């Protein structure tokens, strides 16, 4: 599994996108998962601007919540199911507000 580095256009913080992740593939083709403030897993070898913005929203939430991020995500999924969870709604809201910043981003390093 290879990865690319890029920097959030909102925070300027470093992110690593891990390509062709078998863990992300568990969610299906074109699936992505944000496990921490720095690591995003992609099932494929490409990611579109909307998905990147959504996942960066999760990474920003992970920065704020620290070690409590993944337990919070899991609890939100259990409580409200995946798509209706507060974690996914926050990612979608962030994407809608900031999508214009993610078009044309290039892979770094």
C-alpha cells in the first residue's frame, strides 16, 4: 500500500492518503476512511474533491477530539446508524462549506 502526502487547505496540516487500502475496501469500492488526524485510507488509487473535503472534515474533527475520535465515531454509528450519524453529518456539512478549496489539489512530497 502506497501513500501520498498533501496539506489541508483549511488548517495547513499534513495528511497521508493511503491508496488501495484493504481496510477501506471493506466498505466497498470508492470508500474512504479517516482513522486519525493524519491518516485517510482510500479503497482505490484516486479520490475526488468532494470525498477529500469530507474526509478532511473528519481529520479536523479528529484533531479536536484526539484519542476520543474513534470511540466517538463508533458511538455515533451505533446510536444513529452510519449515514445518519453525527460524524457523517459533520463530514458532509464540512464538505458542502469548503468544497471550493479542494478542487485542483496536487499530491505533495
